[in-house]
C-alpha cells in the first residue's frame, strides 16, 4: 500500500499517519513513514523521542547532499543540474527506525514557489518517485494540504489519498478542494477520515455533508490524544480506544482497496 494523508493544518492528519504506521508495523508489514509536511512532527506521533531525532535534518535542507546528488551549487538557481539524481540509498541511510516503523523526514521546498524547478524540488520528487514505484514497503505519507510533492508522474502510483477533516464546513470545503486537485493529478482513490468527533449526532451531521466521499471511519475527540501530544509520546502507546479506532479505519481501507488485511 502507498497511502498519502492530507488535510488542512491542525486537523490531525499526523495523528492518523502515525497511528496507521504503528498498526501496520505491528501487523508485520515493512512500513516506511514519510514526513513531507513543513511542520515535521510525525516522529512524535509514531513515538520517536526528541533525543532519538537529534541531528535529523529534513532532506530538503541537506544542501550539500542535494548538491552532491544533483551536481548543483547550493543556493544557486538557473544553472544546470541532474534531473534524475541517485536516491535509492537514501531511505535506509537517512531514516530512523522505531517499533518497526522506518521514518524518513523529507521536508519541503520553501523557496521559489511549490512548482519551482530547483535542485531541492528535483531531489524530493525523485525520492518520492522511488518510494512509490520501486520500494516494496507499505508507504504512509504525511503531506501538507497543497500536495506539493505529488506530480503527475507519481500521483498515479499512490493507491489512495486520505483527507482528514474535523467537524465544520470549512473542513468539508477543504476536502472538496483536495478532491478536485487529486482528480486532476489522477490519484486512484480518495477517502475521508473524521477526527475530533464528540458525539454520534455530530458524526451523523458531518456524514450528511460528505455524501460524495467514501468515509473510512472516525477518531473521537479525546483528551488523551492531546495529552500524548503535549508529552511528546504516541497515543498509540497510551490510548487503547485510539488504537481500536485506527484498526477499524485500517480494516475499512484494505477492504475498499481490495487488499488482504
């Protein structure tokens, strides 16, 4: 499975990505979790401590590595560089492993616009293409809402995109916008997960606004998840209810995709 998880900031997509990664690793899959969000906090959702992440730099910020692999000069634009840099060794060399989950922090290109043709963007796109097309792992990607890393050459290799939304019409509108973008990129399947649901009535009210989507399930509003976030630990290690909700979402996902659970 190659799954991209997206949504506007603060809706809980990183919580879902970390929970899915941990569950799938626990079930025996080789899991590669990719942090492609500028906030880069997937590590804590997986349960990796700040001490374990000490010294980890997002690949987009590794100027010397980018220069070495692309043949460019750091900080320069408008010069020639390789469009197909070697990246196949990077997932194993630059990742951190925790509870069977291999975490790779990609970062994002902050300069020149999301569509810039610069060495950093070429490097990230080549790496993502390798992860989706060549690696045999289950890949779970925590992405920013703009889907900056996904282009037409890689989006079709994603088995599904999951949009995480919270109660409210703004989140529904965000999901609709992402659906249009995903359709343009030819993402095969698009699903929704509801987060921070406080009651059955609230869930049912949201489902009425999401008739055009396949909803995989919901995650309850839970102070334990907030507490885990504040303490820098994974709710997967502290909250059995959260684990049960993640398992139900995963089972619906593999059912929808026609894969073995």
